[in-house]
C-alpha cells in the first residue's frame, strides 16, 4: 500500500512510462522497418521513440503528481493496482487523442 504522496506519484509515473514505451517502441520499430529506405521518413521512427519517452517524462510527471496530490488531500492510500490503472489510463488517453487528431486531418 502506497501512503505518501511521493510513493503514489512514483507508482503512477512508472506505470505511465512503461505503458507508453509498450506502445511507442513497437510503433517506432514498425516505422523504422517500413521507412528504412526513405530519405527523411526513417527519422520519423526516432521522433516516435522520443515521444514515447519525452511525453511521459514531461506531462506524465505533472499528471502523476496531480493524481497523487488528490489522493493525499483526500487522505486515501493507493494500492498498486490503482497506480497501474491510473498510469496505463494516462497512456490510453494519449493514444486515443493521438489517433483522433490524425483522423481529423484526413
């Protein structure tokens, strides 16, 4: 059971980072494989991989801290499954928004 705000923040952040890498590493490798002969397209895979790391480090830190702050202010303790759900939920929201944004431009 995670009681302090730092423990809650860390648990949610780690799950957000791991689940983001779970989506972005295969996407980056697929982009690298399919665009390996393109002059500039192969660099898209690097940007996909960077977004899989930079996104959770910047936005994930802030949202995880906000979630931990709400739990702390409410006097609630966080079980590890809640950290898993909240961390992967952040990644799920990013993936959904990313897909909706691409489809809106077509």
